[in-house]
């Protein structure tokens, strides 16, 4: 089962994506979340003042649940998450 002991996350503004990691045992699984997905699930609008990391933290439970479901479907070391995963 995948877990998320490391709460680190980052936002790449140029790419419009978030990056975070989970672990399946000792294997690291990297996740990429598209910003439009977060905008939809959190109800935020993209703007220079948008605090995406705060929005990510508010929705961390939902994001991790979506990440777990996506990982169960496709056990790769890089999982890309879009709105379809929510």
C-alpha cells in the first residue's frame, strides 16, 4: 500500500503542475498534479496572487486519495493526475 510520510510538495508555475511523492514500501512513487485539477476541486481561479500550495494543503486528503486510486490502476514510478482522477 502506498503512503505519504513526506509532506513536501512543490509547484512549478511555468509547467502548471504540482509535484509530490509517496512510497510503496521503499520504492518512491512520484506524482504530478495538473493545476487545473486543483483549481476545480478547490474552487480557486488562476491568478498571480493564487496561493496554490495553500490550496494543495487544504485538499491534501482528496489529492492523496486520488493518487492512491491512480497508483492502484497503474503501478508505475511516475503517476500524472488530472481532473479525471477526482
